[in-house]
C-alpha cells in the first residue's frame, strides 16, 4: 500500500498556522513512509471562497517549504484538485445514496427548521433534524420535485445505539447516534457539503490516512457511515490536538496572529516556523529543540504525538527563530535572507511611488519606510490619549477596527478606507478625529505615508496586530466590557444596514 495523505484547506480567509501544522504532520507521515502528500482546495462554500484566499494559501504553504506531490497548481493523476471542479462526482454519488435509501430529499424551509430546533431546545433535547421528510411517500417526493420545490439531500442516521470510531491516537471513540444530526449532503444550490465531498474525494483520490484536527471528531460517525453506505474501506483516522493560546483557549486571530503570512512578513524564517510547528505535540527522540524538515521526516513517528493541547507561544517561536538566525546561517546566507526580506522587488515596487513624491535624498527614505520594517510599533497610552478622544471612545474605536478588519477577506486601499469610515460613522465620529489615532497605531509616528497606503503595504495580518497592540496599550477591554461592545457593534451593523436598505 502506498501511503497517501492530504491537506484540504478552505479558501475563505487568511492561511492559518493551524493549516500549516496539520499539513506538516501529513507531509512528515507520508514522506516517512515513502508516500505522497496531496493538496486539495475545498471551495464548496461559494459565498465565502475567493481566488485571492486560495492563492494566499498556496503562497503561504510554499513559503514554509512544504511541497505537495499533487494539487491545483501542480496537477496529478487524481484531479481536478478543487472541489468546485468536481461537481459531477458529488452528484453521481449522492444519487447513489438516494437510490439505495441511505439519503432522502428534505423540503423543510429555514423557518421550519428554526422552529423545530427551538422546540427541541425548550424540551431540553439535543437540537437535530427529526426526520420528518423521510416519511414522505415516493409519489409525494416526485410531485414536489416536479413542482421545483427547493430542497436539500440529507443522509439517514440511526436513531438508536452508538457509533464506534477507531482513531490511531485515541483508540475507540464511542458516540451515541442520538447526538449525530441527519447531515445535509447536497445543498439547495446543488453543491455538496464538506461531509459528502470529503468522503467522496478521499476515496477517489486513494487517501489512506486522514490526519486532521480534533475538532472533526464529532463528524467522524457521519463519515464512517458514508463509507459503509458506499461499501468503501475507510482511511485510517488520526485526530491531532488543537493548537492553543497560552491561556489554553483555542488558537484564534482574536488573541494571536494566526496567519502564516504574518510570520513571513514579520521576518521569521520558514525553517523556524516549521521547526516550531513540528514541536506542537511531538518531539525529536533526542529532545533537541532545533531541527530541519528533513530531520523531522527521518525521525517522525506519529504514534508519539501527545494529546495534550500544544501551546502556540509567540515568544517561544521568536526565541527559536533567533536560534536559527544565530546558529544556522553563515554571513552570506544571513545577508541574502535579510535583503530578501527588507528589499524585495515586490516590496519596493509597492513602496517606491510613495517615496518618490516625498524625499529629496535617499537618506530620507528610511524614516518613511521604518514603519514597514519594525516588528512592534513604539506607542504609549499617552501618545494615543493626546490625540483628542476620550479613553473609552479610543478603546471602542480600536475594538471596532479589529472586528472590521478580522471580517475583511479582500485587502485593498479602498477596502481599508471603507472599513475605517464605517467605524467612524458607527461611533458618530468625524473622520478627521479618527485618522490621527489610526495613523499612530499603524505607524507609531506622526510622519509616514498615508494610513490607507501603509495598511496595504503592511498587509491585513500585521495591520490587525498593530491595532490589537494599540488596544493593549490602552489596557484592553474587560470581559464585561467586551460583551457590551459586541452588543453595540451588532446594533451598529443592523442600524447601518437598515439605513442602506432605506436609501
């Protein structure tokens, strides 16, 4: 048997370090066994998937040094490698399930489903589909389909007993079928959900081992049942522990920079990032902290992965990156790496237009470029409070900016300006009062290129990190205060949306 593993990210946002972590362990396992590592893009969520996000995923993973044997950019014998291009496979296999009685048409409206779940919750029951459309006769289904009624296709789930799923790291996992919903397999738009596409693609692509995050454990019974329905052998499952913040919470961009591109743009070495991710729940047999990707592959044993939640500590990563800089690179390599980060053609192509209109001699360039090169912006609470806004207004402004920027998938000058204006409007502030704060948080100085252009050059991840740092300088927001701000933020969204509709 040829070992085949895969990583299957969704192109719906920033390329997450968690994706690189899972990709690394899949890569190491496959290569350690002389197998293949596959990249598949799971873009069935057409509303949120973007070409820009897909490219960012490819760029980020290429930067880390992980190379796949098959994928959308390199081809392969099991393509296409984008789910949006594999629709015929899902339609065919979903119909097989319907014909065999393992799936059924569901015509319930969103309102009907909401009412169903509300009644279940009121009765202190687990919210789940109650199977009402399974009771429709074949004639009733045919008539509704002929009338063109909107519908989805759901899988049948047993109502009694337990499902036992075997996991390589955890042994047998027992989950009552009463806790498993009758999963939608095909959406009303004719596109599959993750669950159907995942199983069909893994089988057709001959994936032998599914190594993924532990958040997918509740979905394992559905996947195992689908394999049984199709009569296929299921790949071996291995659920890795989730990366966590130092406070043990799930790693998220609300508490830590989570985009791979943030670490690239901040000047971390890809070798150090992979090295650090390789220590997330696993260690070299000799316990040394610094090791290369090839060394990890050579020594890798997935059965030695610890199930304790690995802590992603930015300070620890920074220290390890320093070890790579100090102990690994010779003078020529150090110079080349530094110059590639500071003075790349792509960087200067973007920065030059802003420099040419501002400087008279080249020695003045550094003062304009410095905000792009520094790791942390040197600002204090006094520097922000001196800009004319009250402390509570400042905190609200920065928190709103964080939320707006976190929900922004496309990053252009126009988008940045639009989001800043939205925040100003939602807080009934004038833009001229908001921009000095934004400028200071972005640049840490009173002299730099425009805040909008600076944000574009910094990129979304570094920009968000600077706004978070500004909020932290202000003392942050308490849990109680955060709940209050979330409520006012949602009210602002509704208010502005209503105003747009009225106009």
